[in-house]
C-alpha cells in the first residue's frame, strides 16, 4: 500500500481521495487524531484512508465535508471511489445501470443487487471476497442510491421463487431481505413479480439477465457469468430477450400475489410474521 510520501493523486479515485484528505487536513492544521475526534472516528482510520489502506464510506465523507467546510467535495468524490471498487468487468454495466431510465431484470437465484439489504449483500460477498467485503458492500450500496434520486429509474424485477428459498446469511438476514422486498410495495417505480416453481419450464431457465432502456440511447441486454459480464445493443438480441421477458412477466404472479407469497415464505420458512 502507498504511504503519504509516494501517493500519486492521478493513480486512481482512491489515491486522489487519500491525497486530498491529507491536503485538506494539513491545510486546517489538524493532526490525524484531532480530525478523528471531530468526525467521531480514530486517527488510525484517517491515516488508513489517507494511504489507501481503507476505502471511505459515504457517511465518513459527509462528516468530512461538514468538519472541513469543503462544500461537498468528499461526498461527490466518494461515489467515484466506491464505483472503482467494483470488479473491473462489472464497472461498465454499473455505469450504464446508473444512466438507465427503465430496468427490467430476471433473477434466477438471488435478489437483484439494487434491492439487497446490507446484511444480505455482506453474506454473499464475504464468500468469494473475505478480504474486501467492506469495500464491495459499500460499492453495492452506492449503486442503490439511484433508486433514491430525484428521478429514479423504473425497476421491474421478475424473481424466481428460488431466490426466496435460497437462504443467505441465516434466518434473520432473510427476514430482513424479504421485508425489504415487501417495502417496495410503497414505491410506485419498483414492481416485483415472483415466478413460482409451479410454472415449470420457462424462457428464463437459461439464467438471470437484465434489459436497460434509456431516453436517448439504444437498449442494452446484459448477462454475466462467474467472472465476466456481457453487454450488447444487438437489435435481434434485444428483440428476442424483450419478448422473453414479456413472457416471464405474463407467467409470473401479479405483484399483489407475489407480495403474498413473499410474506408467506417470510413467516413459514424464516419464522417471522411481516
């Protein structure tokens, strides 16, 4: 890891963040411990972020801006930092997802990333990334900010019943995650349909996929494997997958019946009455 003498602010968003934090702190005549006391963290954490050993969170960045009077500099920069923590192959999709006006996704096994709770995401990401779980979780939560923006995308999720039954992180985590899905009933721009096992064979058996629509750009189809993602704007692929998605929507339970199934699984399988 870099030290304060060798940190190159042009190397990455994280390096720039650390370099700018040190510059602002010293400009205010503060030691690491003093700044830590002001924003309610340790001086050690300040030092680790300055030298890129730790990735800053949004909450940390907002407290920095308030303490140093930096007019939102760190709050704006942290978005770039967190996106840079996503796997390189996933970053192009995350950028397009953030620009989409309409997102349609079919999820065969897991809850879609934009709807995952922090605990659910942590349990998932800790399996393959035990040394970088905090960074990956923070990056995933950062992606979800688009749903809370002034102009959120319309999000339509068709979720296999398998995603409700696949236990991730234990009963408590699953109760929280299914509760999050039920909370979406209050969000008019989010629609969730569950595709029950009783459907039998269907057009989504090949696996999860996502369609992105934009105001001024061609539609995109996205699918991923274990260690890479694939995006295409090929009109024939978009047509075929759009028809396939419409068939999934027509076959799945309606949103109201889907909510009833989610609530029933939440109570009967995970021991909680929603």
